[in-house]
């Protein structure tokens, strides 16, 4: 899949690149992102102010407000393939300011 990535705390490392498709674990749904928003938080992360990559990755994928469609879901889950879903990933700043609490 294509993703907007950065190397955390490395200013101006933003790129659009191919990254491995996610593989959902047992009990997880797979969602194909249709739209993703980039906002002020992403600009601050891109500037190298803060941010951390997942433990098994050298990069962080930007965009934390997403519209997607469920590709697959476990039996009995609250969503089924074809459902439209919205997700928000919480990335608080290191300052502990009011909006991030």
C-alpha cells in the first residue's frame, strides 16, 4: 500500500512510499483507507518536533483521521465487510497540553 511516512524526529523526512500491507491479528478487522486527513499535528511531527515509530518500524505513517471500508472482519464483530468506518489515532504531544490530555 502507499503511505505518507516520516522518520520520527528527523525534519523534512516526509515521503510517499510503498509499505507492507497490514495483516490483521486474530479478532481484528482489516480496513482499506479511502481518505486520510493530515493536520497540524502531522505538520509538527514532520518538522521533527515529536513522534515515534512503532517498535518494529523505522518510520511513522502520517494521517490519523481516516475514512475506510471494512475488507474483512472476524465472525461476530460489530462491523462486516463493506461497512464504512471512521478511525482516529490519538497522538498526543509531549507537552501534556490541555488538547492532548
